[in-house]
């Protein structure tokens, strides 16, 4: 036959090559060797923290939100990131008070309330077990506050409202039934972990004051009120758990040497030097929010705030941390 006189149809152009795959994220840092994981309890010696006789450098993160995470994989990722910074310690909440049933979702409720009756939730304790295990696997220890001055995640005002029907925040420190209910919660939580070296310390509360989110108090709360409560509750924890350190978790209010800023005053119910001197309080805590506290100059004021607390730290001869 004859050759085909018609040209072959043009071939369509090849599609462009696919874009390159995005680079893989860097692998998580490997967990510390088993020997580096917490096995002993952190103690204090004078103004230092110690571990097995050597200085323990307490540096790390405020990460209250671990009990809201969806999975242990999320916990592991977060703790790995924190450990990669060189941190040794994480401060995370050990509370969430809810009136009624616990809403569905990732956030667990540590204690639910029906009227004046609280019920500690096993599911939350199981999740906290996972938090502790994940922290330990990355060589980290936990500081755990056991309630909140503020209404975030329930806190003190839930105890007061459910038991007394009042909005007077300071009843948390003075009402016998409220104190007993908090002791029951503390007993369950602390007893569960009293032999756990992954816990560095218990804090009585986050930022205790005479006034909380309700904005009301009885009018009788003074520094003596909260100092008495600190003395009672810190001794109570020590009676349950002789292994762990105990701190207050306060902001460091109430001390001499500063200006007229209210943080230096005693009207919030705190006396930093007296509270640090309580025998069952192992170390001091200080918070620093110069702008919300209307400080005159954030840098100058903040430096003086740290220096004035360091002076008391030295005189009482106990460590103090800025958290």
C-alpha cells in the first residue's frame, strides 16, 4: 500500500510534573534514656532545689491546658516540644469543677457537683495519669495547683456557691464545710500520686486572694485569714504525702520595700514573708503582670518586684520561683 498522506494527529502536551512533596517535619526528639526519667523526689536545701544531693534547676512552662488535650499523642508532642527547650518542669492544672454533668469533649471534669455534693471523676484521674506518664517519658516533672481563685474551670467559687449558696469568695478559706470538701478532694488527688516522682510539687491554689471572680467577700477576710488557711492546708497535705514539696501558688502580694501599687499591699489577704515562713510551705511563688496591675513602668517596676522578693527569699532561706 501507499504511505498515509495525512499527518499524524498532534499529541496533547504532557501534563506538568506534580509539585514536589512538602518536606517531612523534623522527627520528635527521642525521649530521655530510662535513667534520666524522674525516679527520685525533688527537695529543697536553703534557697536551692535539689535532686539526689545536686542542684535541681527549676525552669519550664506554665501549661495549664494538658487536661484539655484529645490524646496521649498530643500530650507527647507538647511535652517533647517543652523538653526540647531545656525545660525541667511544667506547671499544669489539677482541677476542673463543673456543676451538673460533665460536657462531652476532650476537656475532662475532675469534680462534678449535684447540689452540695461533689463527685470526683475517675476518668479525669485516669487522664491525669496519662499526663504524668507522658511528662516523665520526656524527663519533665509537674507542679500541680489544686484549685483556682478565679472562675476559670470552676475553682473556689463553685465550692462556696454549692455548699453555702453565697457569693462571698472568702468563705472558701473560713467555712468549715467548704474547707472539709476541699480537703476531701485534695486527699483523693494527692494520695493517688504521693509516691510518684513525676510530681515535683503541689500548690494549694492558683493565685489565692480574699476576692475572686464574684467580686464579693464577707468583709472579714484579712491576711491572717489566708495565712491560717495556708497553714492548715499545707500541713494537711504533708500529713498525707511526705514525699512532695508544697507551695501556695500565690502571686507574691503583701510585702514591704515597694511603691504604693496595690500588689505590695495586704488588702488582697496575702503576706508574702509570713506565708513563706510557714514550716509546711517549702518554697515561694511569685507572679508578675505589671501592665494589668497598673505598674508605673513595667521594666523598672518588674525588676524591683523580683529584687524585693529575693530579699525575703534570702531572709527566710527558702527557694522562690517566678511562675
